[in-house]
C-alpha cells in the first residue's frame, strides 16, 4: 500500500508540479473574480437589451420568472452601447480561457482529495465546487460554441447560457465569499516580500525540480490571453482591423466590396427570401395602427421625409461593424402615419421571412421615438443589397443586431404584449 499510495491522484504525493501553491492559485483567482464579474454583468445586460419583457417574439427564456427582476428599458444612446457591452462580453470571455484553464489546473489535486467529505460543511463545499467547475465549463463551452458555430443550438442556446449563468454565479459568489479574503492576503503578503502561506493542500509535498518560475508560468498564461485578445478583438471593427481576427467567424476579409460590403449575418438565400417578393411592383410595407392598415410601396416610402444616421450593427455573437451611413424613414414618422401623433408606442416588426427565430422583433417606445431609428432604404449611399435587407430594414441605435429586422413586411404599432 505504501508504494502504491503516491501513484493515485487522491494522494498528495501524486501531484509534483512546483508551480502549484497558494500564490499561483490566488493570482489567477483574483483575475477571474474581476473578469467573470464583468462577464456576468454584460451577459445580463445583453438579455435586457433584447427587450424580452416587451413581446414573446423577443424573449428567448420565457420561463425566467424572478430572474428577470432587473430588466429595464434599454437606452438608445450612446449608439455604440451594445457594441461595447457585447464586444466586451465575448472578447473578454475568449481572453479569459487560458486563465480559467490554468486556475483549474492549479487546484486539480483538490478535486481528487479523499475522503470526499469529512463533515457536512465539507460535503456542502464540495457540492458547491461541482456547480462551480461544472458551471464555468458549461458557460464557456456554450458561449464559444455559439460564436464559433453560429447558433449551434438554435433557440436553446439562450436558455442554456442564461440559466447556466445564474447557477454558476450563485456557486461563484459563495466561492468568492469563502476564498477571496485569503487570496488577497496571500498576494499582499508575497508582494511585501513575505513567504507564501504554506499548506492548504495546494503545495506538493514532493515537488519536482522547477522548469519554469511561477512568474514565468503566469506570463505564459497572460501571453495566451493576449494572443486570444489580439486575434479576436478585430471582429468589432471593419477593414484592416477585422483581418487580425483570425480565430473566430466574422474575422478576416469583408464579405464584399463597396457600400454594401460589410458583414452579413444571414443572407437572403439563407432566410428564404425570394427575389420575386421584393420587387418594386410586388413588395408592400403594411403599417398597422389606430389609423387603419396602410400599404406603402418603396416609391411611396421614398416620397416621405428621408433622414440619415451613422450606426453600427452589433451582434450577440460579439462581432460588430463600424458605423454605416443608413438613410430611410424615421420610425416615429411611420408611427405618426399609423395614427400616433404625439407619443410613439412600441412596435412589432415582421419580415418576409417565414421561419427562424429572428424573423420578427419588437421595439420599445423609446427606440421608436429616437430620431436616429430608421426604416432604412439605403446604406452608405447605395440601395440596400438583398443580403442587408432590401427593400427595407430596421436600424436602431444601441440595439442588438437581432432587433434590426431585415426584409421588413409589416409593422404593427401599439397594443403589444
Ligand atoms: N429577417 C431577419 N432579420 C435579421 C436577421 C434574420 O435572421 N432575419 N438576423 C439579425 C441579426 S442576428 C443580425 S446580427 C443583423 C445583421 O445584419 P446584417 O446582416 O445586415 O449585418 O440582422 C438581423 N436581422
Ligand atoms: Mo445577431
């Protein structure tokens, strides 16, 4: 038995890396404390930005119950708001992967320690660790799969990632309350020149000879994070910057040239839009409100006052475009046509698309009222291309891409939800 014991992972002697210890784990833990808090907050903001309380067509997690307690009317200014919050959510999430893996590696001996529980408190702690480790892996894996494979789990990504985030964050908060004070103490003491507090089971009793210093190992982890940051942040810009985003979709060269040559989420062909339905003589925008049902062709829309706004497209997947110049009819002018003279109401926007989660979206009154919210007919001085939503698409400042419905067919003002 004596000889066998150190060969089992449950034995402290099995783990030999001299890097493991309180300081290494504490530094990584504190980085994750800050980073994961930002991920949680920006994630909750993203859900609020979808206007889930407004209409079932926007709500991807209808059974959220009290978890929606914090929802609020997402503002329209600054126009880059969602571009920033969701860009940070996804880019920071990717950059934290090396830190997360290093942190899990640094505490892995604990997962094997035996007996599994000496007391009730210890048993509860270990269950919370299961939720913590399982939860964090689940959130990172679903997040990465969603951006890499573009809606791998159509419809179900949102509930998985949203409920997973709450379960994980509850365990995370408990873990932080238990561990953060000691981690801070360790880092301060070591910085002040004191020796690392010794044993809490992390330091190996029979360490191998070091091949890299602990600082060197931390720099390697940090370098990995910087590399991921440098190869994904470009997805939030156009042109040369986007070419630096090598590891994720929406990086690399733009999909086309000229005014319509910026990123396309779903093409007209993918959405099943038939060119015969979008011709000048066939397509009509149906506007519904107290004034009745009004049908407008593209020529009718072009006779209304046209306005311009420089606004980005910012997708939940974290990519975004720089500002594009959109030109079209103000949503609030369409609300007036529909019979709302003073206060524009909410609006339900439906597209020509027949299937798919993003075929329609609801916009809140504050979004309809913004003078930069348009039913766009042109982009960057040219007629919208079929893939960017010809004959007409919604563009709203600060809104997530998904609410910028393309190939609009019908707008119903008021009486939502
Ligand atoms: N009808 C319709 N509109 C849509 C979508 C869609 O799938 N169908 N995708 C949305 C999403 S998720 C985004 S990010 C933006 C992208 O706009 P773009 O393709 O012009 O860049 O369009 C939105 N409008
Ligand atoms: Mo999107």
